[in-house]
């Protein structure tokens, strides 16, 4: 069911289709352009992208009403706290391979008494103007997304998805393939078999599923299987492909 004016986290939990793209360049302008394109959300990649929390805040400001989820570099309290305080609609944490890791991440995302998130004044609180309102609603309105992108995560997935407060599991096929010694071979039967195993475990617990793919062809099979959190494409590759196509058409003409 679609609820008007619902938050990103609520849409995610309700199983709405949320199609986003990855932003890897530390550019407010690129973020603004992609937000205007009509994506449901933007995947701000602070794990691999060369930017700090201040850069990320400028990107969130440029995105306007388009929800932004920040992938933090790791399940680190300081990065998680800063990502949420600057106004991200939620976080994505890479390389979560155990239920213990997942529990700690949820704790760091939730204010007391549900968790141990530090309390401060920042953009998320409208710099203090809406401090009480934000504190009241943040635990419900913050999306907590973890990545299953290692063979160890697949081994422990049944216990991971039972952790209260995990809103979605985002599968990282490239890192997953690398953990199997098959880097980049995302259609290898062993890789696909592990993805199927993760999918079954998430469906059994009612945990939403997401996946990343460079092209629409890479994500469409999972979209058809009921994955609702879709990340398609990367800002830099959009530029590369469009530029190369234009150049080749003129040269070929």
C-alpha cells in the first residue's frame, strides 16, 4: 500500500519499489542533476567516493526532496552518527557478516532507549529548530540497510535477518564474487546460488531486498523477483557512456 507523504524508511518497509542510482563523485551539481531526473532515492557512496561528511552534507542539500542514503565506509559509530546528523534518510553499511555486527549497527542508529546514538544538534535537527520533533521520530524514520556482500554473510544470513531494526539487505554482487575468488563474475552459478540463498532467508523473515547493478539488464531479473530496493548505474559511468556514444557517433558519421 502506498502511503502519501510517507518517509523513505516507511516506503521501504511497506515494500514499495524504490529505484535509485549511485553517486560516487563529490559533486553537489551531479547530485542535483540526478535528483531532478526522477530517481526515488540516491545512493551516496562514502565508502569508495573521495569525500568527507561536509562534502556529503552539501550533496544532501543539493538533492532537495530526493531521499539520500549514505553508504558509510564501515560500521563505525562516528561515521554513522555524522551521516544521520547531516540529514541522510538512512545508512547503508558494507560488509556485515554476522548478527553481532548487525545488532551493533542498529544500536548506533537508534536513540535511547532503543539504542545508543549520540545526541547533538545538526542539519537533521534543523540546527535545533526542530530538535524535539526529530528526536521523537528519528528511530522510526531512519532506514537501516546492511550489505550482504561476502560469503561469510551468506553463511550467517539466517541469524542476521532476525536482528530487529534491520530494514533491508542490499546484496553487493561484485564484492560477493570477489570473496569467492571470482571477482566480477556476477553471473557465475556459485555466485547466483549464494544470492538465491540470501534471497530465501530474507523472504522468510520479511526483510526487504536490494541489489546494485551497473546496467538495467543486471538489475531487472532481481526486480522481477521482488527486490524492491534497486540501485542501477553510477554517475561516473553515465558520463563516460554518454560522452563515448556522442564521440563515436560523430566520428562514425
